[in-house]
C-alpha cells in the first residue's frame, strides 16, 4: 500500500467540509449572479495579468524570478491565501454586469447588507475553522471575514483595487482597478471589461458556477491560466484536423509566467480532474524526468497539452473529491477507469525539440 500523503489528506478533509458546508450555497449564488446579469460564456483576463510582456531570464530552477518580476497572477500563489480566487471572482462579477469596454461602477459590498443581493463573503467558499469559545476564540463567520479582509489587503497592495474610504479600508468599499497592475496609490486606472481587440484569455463561466475556483489550489489555477494562454497563442496542429495541442518550455514557464516546477507539475492533477489531456513523451517518466537523458537526444519533447471538452461543466467538488480519494488510496494522480482521452492515436504534425527540464 502506498504511503499516505499528508497534504492530500488535509486537502481531502477540507473539501469534504466545504461540500457539507457552504460550497453548494456559494455556487448557487454565483450561478444566480450570472443568470441575473449578461451571462457571458467566458470571463476575459488580459494577458498581462498572467504573462510578462517580455521573456525574463532565469538561469537556475532553484532561483526563480524575483517576486516583483512575476506576473500578478503568479504573485498570488500562496498556500492558504484566497487573494487570487477573490480577484477572479471580482472579474467574474464585473463581466456579469458591465459590457466590454465599460467599467463596473457598483461593486458588491464585502458583507451582506439589507440593500445588497450579493456580497463577497457570500460569494467565497473558504474553510475558516472555529477554535472554540474564550478570549482568543472566533466564530467561523468572523474567521471567514478575516480571510476575505486579508485578501483585500493583498489586492490593494498589488494595485488591483482601491478602497473608497481610504488606504487599508477596503472592507468598507472599494473600486476595481485594471488587472495589469499599473495603478499606483496616487493614480488608479479603473478596470474595464476587455474588448475584442485586446490580448486576453478566456475562462469558461463554469469555472465559477460549478465551483472550480474554490476547490482548485492557487498553483493549479495559475497553471491552468498558463495552459489556457498557451492553447490560444501557441497551439500546434496534429494529425487530427480538429485537435490542437500546446507545450510550455522551462524557460517560458519561468521567465514569462513566473511559475516554478511545483506549479508546472500540477498538470498531473489537472489531467486527473479531466480539465486537461496531457500527452507525455514515451521516454519521460510520470514525474517528468527523462530516461537516459541527453541534451542532444532527438526524442526530447515537452508534454503536449490540450483542453478537455466540457471539463468545467461538471460539479467541481464531486470530481475533485473522487480524484483525491483515489490519490489517497493508490498514491498516484489517475482518472477513473476507461476515461477517454482526446489524443488517442494522434501524431504531432511538426515534431519539435523543445524540452521541459
């Protein structure tokens, strides 16, 4: 029997708590927000939010890009914080309300009020444990508000929101700022919904309405944004005219997207969740290492990746819990038996010699 993975066990228990608790209500409120609004099929993220305009040099995997040189999405990868998830929810809500090219003038309040139909506390699913009564004790609701407040501080520090009541007071109201991070405390650039002429990637609306934004980790979300970007702007044809695949080299992953090896390796989870189909070269081990590695080997290639049709339309909590249970029991990231793969039998149209080290 494979050894237990403590991180997987904790994540599995956290997900069970979420599913028994507020996750169903939060996803229902998110779907209601979408239905009451413009009902966009996808949520647009400007490319500058997740990818540097210029490829930066990274000489050593153990010395990643300095934090200030990473795209904003990569700067929000933390083990426990919810800043990235909250910001994506802000963009979702904005695009449910405002048309392309327009600003979002009335963001929802942080906490419910008699005048508001929605609130950020009500649109975020988090596990905020109650530590019991006493001087140091705090209720679940209080702990959740604290998590949202800390996320707002992070977004303010990154120039993604501007408190309307003054610095550090975002909990009392804020304006959404442009996601390129160019705003300053003295001059904020208001957020507008991206127009067709801009460079952007698009997240399926089910990423939000089916709960994926809440149950994926920050690293998985950042990596998913990278793969969505690569599929749109750097896809390659295959022997199947309807199927395109993409790849990301180590230099691009680090220098453009600001992501380390840990984030890249989440392709295993995303494949197991059936959000991505990952085509691994024959001589590459499951963990990404090569058999008989040689720099001049002609069979070196990156993993090839394509999106799984309809992957986001399933209930995220149910899918992820099933995979985590299998991972906990078997020790590997695997799909259900007989789960189909798009690339079965296909060949790459133009083999390349890129490598993910």
